[in-house]
């Protein structure tokens, strides 16, 4: 019953838009970029083998189960690992990679678990977080895990069992929330027989296994890949290659 003329007059340039809540949600996702393309599209291949692997990986991507990706060098294990991360609920969190074969045995523990100030000669002031801490909330990709030294395997196993880490030179364990994806081109069963890889660690990482076949076993993908890289080359070289 109030006098309507007592309210301020709205300028003709003002605009009020009424939308359904569902429409606003879709618009918001578009604006902040949550509607991304399927990360598995970046992995080129239409063979039955690759199609099947993509399908199974999509099914388990949004879980926290540990994945072991096996395959020869160059089969794209790291690409599959990143695609799993981008497809999971951890996609906005860190994806941290450590190559277990490229780091000297003496340094791998400090790289994985970090170290406290004064832990050893040359240690950084204030200490340094390890890959597990950096990956907190996200995914840690342990590449070439078959090349990890036995001593480090023991400590890694403890971390996977307790979900707690302790920096080198530290005294207080820290809880971590990390999804593990491991990869190797090694025959882990043979390494276990030789005593070079721990059986208990194998069972910890081999929760959901995948084997990526080499290109020679999926020859139908050769033509697709050839044309894909040819298209890239024509752009890079600014030379139209027709055939």
C-alpha cells in the first residue's frame, strides 16, 4: 500500500535479467572454463586397443585408486596419467611428476619427501617441500618406478600405507592427500624375482593396471598419427604439404 512514486526512478539504461538457476549454472561454467574438452582427446588413436584403454581409464579416473601404467618407452604413459588427473575431481589441484630413473639414489628421498633445514650439508635454509607435499590434494605421477632404489621403495611403501610423510631430518610426520599414478617400462615381475623390486610395493601400486601397446601392435593408428603430425608440420614450416 506504499506510494509507488516514493521509490527511486530506474534509469532507462538499467536492465534486470531473470534466468533459471540451471541456465545461470551453465553460463557460469562456460565463463570460468569448467566445460573443458575431454582430456583424452589429446591422445590420438582410434584402434580398438587405445579406444578400450581410454574407456576404462575414464571409468576409474574419478576415483582415488592407485593406477599402474605399463608400456614401452614412447607409448604415451605420461599423457594417459595427465588425462586421468584432468578427468578426475582433482583436476584443479597440482599434477606433480617425478622421474625415478633420472634422480640419483642419494637424492630421491629428499625429492619425494622434502627435507628440513640443516638436514645435510648444502640444505636450503628453511628446508624444502618434497613432491608429495607439492602434490597435496592432487596427483603424484611416479614415472619409471621400476628404477627406484630398494631403500626408497621401503619408505614409499610406508607412505602409501600410512598416508603420512616425514621430511629428511624431520621429526614430525605430515598427513598427505595424494592420488598415486605410477608408470614403468620394466618387467616388474622379473625384477621381483631378482630381488630388485619389492613384492609388497608392487601390490600397492598395481591396484588398477593398464598396459599401453606400442604402435607396431596397433598399425591402424599409423595413418591417423602421420596425418596429425603432417598437419602440425605444415603450420610450423608454413609450407602446404598436400601429399
